[in-house]
C-alpha cells in the first residue's frame, strides 16, 4: 500500500535535504566538479584518458581539451600534434592520441 505525501510535507522534506546534502556542483570530487562526465562524449573520453593515470592529471588534460572540443567530430578534426600537446599530462599520451582518433571513427 502506497502512502500519500502531501505537497507541504514533500516541500519540507526537500528543504531539509537541500540544506543537508551538497549539490552536484558543490561536491568535492574533482571528476564531478570539473564536469568530466557531464555528457556521454566527456564521460567516454575522460574514461579513456584516465587509464593508468591519477584523477588530477586527467583533470589537467580534460579541462583544456573540453574547452576546444565537445563532439567526436571536433576531436577527430584536431591535428594529432595539437591533441597530443593538450593531453600530455596523462600517461601514455602518444598512444591515447591514436586511440582517441580510432574511437572517433578514424581507422588506424
């Protein structure tokens, strides 16, 4: 049996929760606060950048990258050398440059 919650009680619950729990933007998680998973594109690319790399370095590479590109087509259009220089903070940036291009549809 489902209990009905009145709108005023629901508003009171929401008020308590909004004062008690941080919002997405207030979280102290650098992955979340920098939007590394904000879109499916960012989520996938950030995951690729994160292999064998600590979050701090992923953020250092991903934030500048996402200022330049927001789609697979835009990433694919980047010159390899430019992409390599942007993601240089992450481990294996040469290999990841090639792998990101393959991910975006460029054949090896």
